[in-house]
């Protein structure tokens, strides 16, 4: 089995590539950057081929990718704040990039396509817990809008060209190799000053934090078990949620420190941040997948994993 993993130098992509290699399968990874820290466990492995280039130029590698059986398309921009000054960034990276990979699948008759989307496509007014279907899209960031557009291209290519596809909407993934996000941010701030911790917003934002190992298991187990003939969408998260302040308490407890919290105020961390994300995961559970770790376990495990990388 040969898998193409776009975004293989990123957080989830590097963890995914590592696990595919452990399963004795071949990985062709593509990414615009070569992050040696995150790729330490995959670079140089005999079953791993790295293509360093922009995913929008993937068409130039048709001869190299002609024997690929499955595509995991993770390459994307997830910097929500960037669109506030770089107005076409998400369009180019997340929509045009996804279309380029779908075109490759069409040309090479690759009929298994796994796409990672996001839990924020419905915006902030969706019912909680939010199901996959029956809820209008109402994006409050260009990032969310670009992921909706990419989902629609995936669905269209599945309908027209018979590419079996799985769309995953993740809650907040945490764990080894994370290079952004609230836990990473807290660790960096506490590295500079262990006596004070700035928390964006009022600390009452509610999210599901689930470990990257559960995320990877979902990417493997659900496509193998759901007998999809066309395209399916799955929410992936833990059973529970935590507020940002509760997360901060857990991080500080793991580090055995008691800083003073300084809140920036408001009900969200930044423009485009969805303050409450709670996903309905019954559909994923019906395939036999389930998260092994809850929010607190995921957070504590992540602190231990990132300590060596951040500190």
C-alpha cells in the first residue's frame, strides 16, 4: 500500500506518516517545508519519499505518484489571523491547493481520498453538540470559508469521478509535534515567565481537546469500517470539553507552577475564533472508532510531549 500524505511536515501529517511507516506501508510525503524536528522519525526511512514543494505544483510529480493507492490531504494553512492582512492566502492554500490534489487523483484514478477539514465550518450559532449534517454553514473566518469550499470540491469530485472520499472535521487536536495552539502558546509564555500567564479572551471559551493519536486512529479506522461508496463527513472529538481556564489549570498543574492569570478580555481569543465548539460524534462512534483519551488526559499527555520540544 502506497499512501500520499500532503502536509507531511506539519503537526498531524508528521504523526500520520510515522504511523503509516510503523504499519509497514510506503509513504510519499509532500510539503513546502522540511521541518527536521517534526520529521525526525520519518526522514531517512526506507519506505519514505519526501517531495519538497508547494502542493499546488503537485501535477509535476505525476510520474512519481502513479502507483499511489490512497491520498491523505492535510496540506493547508491553519493560521486564521493571517487572512486579516493577507486576503487571498486561505483561498490559494486551502482551496486551490485542494483542487490541485483532487485533479491528481482524477488523472491517476486514485479512488481513496481522505480530507481533513475543521470543526469551525458552522460558525458560532450552530446547535450544541453540532452534528455533521442539517446545519447551515456560517463561517466567521476566511479559514473556515476556505475549508467549506474545499469540502465542496471533494464532494463534487466524489460525485463526478467516483473518488471515494472521507471528510473529517476535527476539534482541537493536541499532542507531539504541535507547533501552534493554546497548549503550545501557554508553554512558550511560561518559558519566558513562570509567574504570569496571559490567556486570550476571558478563559470561558469551551473546546474539545483530543490527542493526535486518537486523530490518527480515526483516519485509519473509519475509512476501513464504514463501507463508503461515495463521500462521508465525520466529526472527530473527545466525549467531553474544557474551558481555556481549565486547560490552563491542567497545564500549570503538570508543570508544578502557580502563575497569576492575566485575561485579555472578551468572549473569544481573536477575530474568527469560535468561542464554543462541541461536536456530536455519534456517527464516528457507530463505525467502531472511539477516542481513547479524554480532554484532561490529552492535555496532560501533550504537556509531557511538548516539554522537550518547547522547553
